[in-house]
């Protein structure tokens, strides 16, 4: 259950600020599907706009990293931050952008390995080697 | 400061279990440098061996993902888990494996974006869309 | 599903240690509603008492911060710690103490912003400016 | 030590994209002080601009919450996310915006209380009461 | 709902790599029950094998700590990392290995106390006393 | 560096509320050493008292778990919550209460294992088996 009611398409049609974002999501993605995070964020139209613009400018714009790699990084952060919704939505997005089952399996093993050495380094309070320092 | 003393090369020479791992680290990486996490883990030679074997089998063995991508995923998890040592060591490793400043900058922006939407989805308790479900 | 059975009102009536806390919750809040966290904590009456006394002394006693601000801080921590139950219960509490939809929206945007710069500062290992030090 | 070199004022003068942000930070804050997070972010001028604009639009623009409350919420998230730099910088900012020692002390006690009940609710997997649901 | 389909016994029978692990789980535990984490991990048979071998070698092999204490430590980490599945499975495991309700109650209070002082020490950025240093 | 000045013994002598807690710490522990967390918390004498009483009643009072096990649980939570100060202070405390190097090594391996399976279960969104439910 959501903390706020999810905005329906009918409600979005009646609110120009929400409608503008929903329209842009649909056009940018070339799909009629507007997933629940946007319908929940729409409780605060300014926050909806700000969040969508951040996502669009980083995830839907060409840059240094390819779309599949970006989604795998997104999954990694979402797992470590333990966001159930984000794990589901970005795993689906990575698959849509070409992530294979082999890549998914390896991604998860690297996430698990990193988590284990993260905890070990913290438990041991290992001092950073001077070799790793920015010169 | 470390929770346990860091094992020196002289001490490693005197302990076959530790020496075997340090030798394998050096051979696998083609470098004489053994960084501090291994010197701290060496307080528990069985744990040292277990940890090194996990790292070696996932990070130093060909698989579905290329070495640079693996390191960027490692950075993403380490940042979200807030491991200072790991951020330093894996940023250095990613750079050694070809991560450019542009890729590093974009990686950090995606990590930050993911963190922000992770927190939003949690704050709103957004229900997962059925479209994201495994069939 | 809960890890322990939730204590019902009938069971609480039969256990003086639990009954005393449930009675105090009802009296302090001026409401007959005892929410699930207390029914789960009641599996350990000593822990129930300790936890309620902490909550009561900080959240139900006048101090330096007003009740609404306290609840918004509670939400912020609960989101970052990813506690589903706490996000729901403290969002409801903040609303009951006057948090408006505009304040809720802004609270969430600040939480998301903080999460993003938290991750950036960690990813960059930014050294603390001496200007921020306690003199 | 930082993962990237900190950009000095001289280097910022030579790079128009960085200079524009540093100038805006100084003008917005009415202070010549540009703290280290911006000098580290400047390694990626696009990320610097994006981050500053987010911070400026939320933290330096009037809205539903007052500046002091915003900073206390920022502290709460930064503590739970364990960002050393952010704890220092936003505690200093909250103090500059009027947070008293009494408010600081109470803020910390609420953060600690929330952390403890967050962990209890997670350990017990308490189901959310229907009373907390959005209607 | 799971991100990947859960592998059934029939499917495991048809895949020797998966079958070998499921058989070993059953034999090691002396029980026919294979819980869901293994059925989800089986989407990546290599990851399944790696994960099971780690769990088996640490949790099902005599060592310095007794089985009940190991499970209580596992619970503590799982609560702090907020893993719903792990809280449930390891609480059940700890109970099967003899954890009493009194021990469970005390475990939870210590977890909650640690969480609160963790947040306080972070919020205050307390410098480590030299007395705690490894000599 | 600390967010607040650390209270010295001379300052504590001059403040009865602080002095009472410092005296009780010394008497309870049978040692003249008052470590830095208490000196930082003393910036808020009411918070100092509340925190010390919680720690004392759980960690310095006989109960269901022995002192060494309690400290190992404290370490596990502190590592997962990434509290540098707490890792140092509670590792020292566990050693003072009899934790051997073998137990410390095994503790760390279990923490690392738990972290890895925590992340896997989250990444896979494994549904809890009905067998683990409280009846």
C-alpha cells in the first residue's frame, strides 16, 4: 500500500502540471505505460517534475555509459539501499535494454561480493593505501 | 587505524597459509603490490583465503561482464554501503581498467540519482507494478 | 507476516506488565488504538516497556522541537533506514500533528536531495573543511 | 583524502563552466567560501552544475519548510546514511540558520530513537496497520 | 513476488548443476525442505553453487562459535541491512538451534541499542580513543 | 574531529548532571577511563543520561546472553551500520570480555556472509517461505 493515493490517468488529465510530465514520460519512452512511482510522486507535482527531469536527463540521454550498464549500476545501488520497488523496476528496465540472464547472474554475484568485502573492510577499519590516493 | 595489525611481508613469509595467498595475489595481478585489506584479513588466514578466492573467481576470471563494468558496479555498491576503503580501492581499480573521467562522472551522477529515487520510492511505499513481475 | 504473534487486547489483559504499557499508551495518546509495533514488542514485556518509555519521553513530552518537526525527522530517519512500518506509522503521525501535503512533498524532496549528496560525498571521499570543525 | 583532486579557485577561474557555478554559489550564499564538496564535484562540471542547481532550488528557495528545519532533516538523513562530510557541513549550516544546542541535542536523541525502533520493526517484521493506509 | 521464477523440484531434477546443490542442501540439513532463496538463486546455477558452498562452510561446519550464536549474529546483520527474507529465515534457524524467547527479546534490544548509539556516534563524529587502537 | 567539543574531566566536575553520569560509568565499569562517546554526548546532559542508562541496563546487567555474545552482536550491527567509532570501541570491549582471535575471525566471516546473502535476497526479492511464519 502506498503512503499517498496513486494518481490515475483521469486525474492527470485534469491537472496540467501532472499531465505535462506524464505526456513527456510517454513520449520519451515511446510507450503508454506510466509506472507507479510517477503516479505516487504526482501527489507533489513540483517534485514529480524535478524527479522526472533528473531521470530523463541522466537515463534517457546519450552519454559516456551505455543504457544497459546504467541500469545495472542503478540495480546495484537499489539493492544496497534496499529499495524493493527500484529493484523490480530497474531489473525490468535492464532486461528491456538487453541484460542477459548470464549478465544478471554475474551482476548479483558481484553485488554480493562487494557487500561482503565492504563489511570486512569496515569491520577491520582498514586504512586506505597511499597508492590509491589522488595525486 | 586498523582493528588488527597489518601483516607485513616478513610476517607473511613466516606463515605458509598467508604466504600462499599473498603469492597468488601477486601472480594473479602481475604486480608486487599487496594492498592493506589483504594484510588486515591475514589476521585470520582461513578468512583471508576464503575472501581472496571469492574475489579472484569473480573479478579476475572472464565472464559475462567486462572488467571495467565489474569495477563500476563494485564502486556503486561500495558507495551505497559507505565503505571508505572500498571506494578508494575500486575507484583506483576501475581507472586502471580504463574508466575515463567522463565515465566516472556519469557513474557518480547515476549513483546519486538512484539514491534519490530509492529514498523517494521508500518514502512513498510505492507498490510494484504487476508489469515488472516475473511471469 | 510478523516474526512473533501480535498480542491481542485479551492477552494483554491477562498480563499485568503488558497491560500497564498498553494502558499508558492509550492514556498518553488519548486514543484506544494500540498499533501493531506495540503488539509485536509485547512478546518481550521488558523490551516493550523500555521502548515505550523511550518513545514517550522523547515524542510525547514538550521540548525544544515541536511535535510536527519531530515526526518529520522521524520520517527522514525511517526512510533512510528503510523501515516500511515506520514510514507508514510516522507519516500518519506527522499528518495527525499538522503536516500539510506541501510540507510532505518538500520533506520528501529534501530527503531525496540529501541521499544524492550523501552518496556523492561518499563516492568522492570529500575531506571535511576545517571551517566546519568544532572550535 | 579525496578520490579526485579538489579544484582550486585559480583552476575554477580558467574553466567557465566551473566558474559560473562557483560564482553562483558565492552570490546565492552571500559568502566567498566555497566548500570542498563543490571543489570535488568540479572534476565533472556537468555533475557540479546539476548538483548545485538541485541544492539551490530546494535549500535556498522559500517553500513550505523553514531553512532551519530543512537543515535538521538533512542532518537526519546524512546520519542515517552515514555521510561524514554531510554531517559536518549540514550541522554547521543548521547552526548558522539558528539551531540551538538544545535543538541539536533533541534532534540527535530523536534520530537515535528512530534508529532503534526502525531496527525493532524490521527485526519483528511488523505488519502495517490498516489504519495507516492512504484511503 | 520474485525477480526471477523460483525453480521447482521438477526443474531441479532436470538440471544436474542445480540438482547437485539441492541434494547437498537436503543432505547437509537432514531435511527435505529447500527454502526459496535457493530456488531463486538457481536461476544462475554457478551463483547458486558459490553461495551454498559459502553458507555451508561457515554455518554448517564446526568452528569457534556455536550454531545458535552464529544465527543470532546473522539476524543482527540482516536486521541492520534490512533484509526481510533473511530476518524471517534466520530467526527460524536460530529458534531451531535453541534460541529462547528471552534470548530473542534480548537480542532485539541489543540490536536496537546498537543502532541508536551507532547513529549518535555518527551524528557526533566521535574520534576513536587511542586506547582502542591495535598496538 | 568531533561535531561538538569533548567534555573534559574538569568540565564534568563543574556540571553535576554530567559528573553523575561520568561517576556512574567509572563505578559500573570499575575503571577510571571514560571514552570519547560519553564526552561528546555530554554536550547534551539529558541525552547523555538517557543513553548511558540504556547502555548500562542492557550491557552491564545479567540477562539471557553472556557479555561476550552481546558485544559480538553489537559489533555485527555496528559494522552493518558502518559506525567507525562503534566498531573500534565494541571490538575492544569484546576482546576485554574474552573474544579470541578465532572467534573474531569467524564473527567477521559470518558478518560478510550475511551481508552477501542479504544483498542476494534483496536483489532477487525472494518471497518468504510460509514455513518461516509465526503460527
